[in-house]
């Protein structure tokens, strides 16, 4: 990951914005330097559960079952090539009342891509989602949160709002539910100190392949949902979570 981040910084240098501020704007989830993104709400007691890299045959349905038991709504950012493999899972997520967003077609670091490739990654994922769901898609989470001005331009062409996060589970790694909760609790405390809501980044899938084992995320989700009243759990849409 460090090498790829460095590559992104070199890509920014090629764009003529090789400064520390530009690198921060490209890679920090909370930065608004290149353009406005949705990060968190203004109420410290509110939280958004967001899941990246699905749909996943191994766990997405189970996450839906847990969310349903707690009457909670979440946001799923899906990879286009997995949606093409499993459109029925994507439709179940929508039918259950959750928000679905674009997470690109193949999960590249967009800050390292040409404008043509950025457009194609966003377009192809939107096409997969809209074909499967029959609705327009309005939200994008860039993989790794990486973006540069070209990403904002391409997103605007498709009427996509960019969504980041301010709490990270680090659950793409093979870690225990307890470690996931420790990571999330650290982010929750930081958000509350800043008097903002919490937008938790978790993963129901894996960008490399379908079928990833996300049982630790599943267990952590169950524990987290017992802490929050359902009316305090929001989707990331600005009309619900301004």
C-alpha cells in the first residue's frame, strides 16, 4: 500500500500539483481541498454504517440479516465487476432498504489513472448497478479514498456525490472482531471530540476476488448495532444526514 500511495503522489506531481497539500488532498479521507465530499453528519450521536467491495456471496446476505434484525439501514459501495457476477445480491440490498453507491468497476487507485480510465471505471460501475437495480446511482466512494481533480470532474459528469469516511475498521486485514471494534472505537472517540457524527468504513467484500471471509466484520457489526438505537443510524445521503 505504501508503494501505491507513493505512486499516487508521483501521479499528482505529473499533474503539476506536486505539493504536500495536494498529496494530503488526494489521500486524506477528510480533505475538501479538491472538492466537496460527504464525510459525516453534524450530530455526534449519529453514525453511518458503510460497507465496501461487495457484493460478496460469502457474507453480504448475512449482513443484511443482522441489519434487518436491528432495523438499521446502511450504505453499500459496490464494485461493478462483482455486481455483474451477483446482481441478485445487489437487488436484495436495495430491496432491504439500503443505499447503494459506485465503488468503480475494478477498484483501482483513481489518483494514478488517466482521465479516460477514471471515466471508464465510474461509467462501467454505474452501468452494472443501474442494469441490476433499475435506478440511477448518486454516490461514489473512490477506492482507498484516493482522488484528484479529475475524479471530481468525472463524478460530476455522472451526477455522483463523493463519499468518504472518518472512522476506519481496518477490516480488509485478517483481524479479529475485537481488533475491529478497537479500531472503530478509536475513530468514534475522535469524531465525538470533534463534535461530528461517525461514518464507519467496513468491508463486506474484497476487491481481489469474490467469496472473501468477512466473518470478523459480521461479528463486529452485530456488536456495534447493539450500541446504537436504530433511529441514530443514518445513510450517507445529505437529505437524511445533512
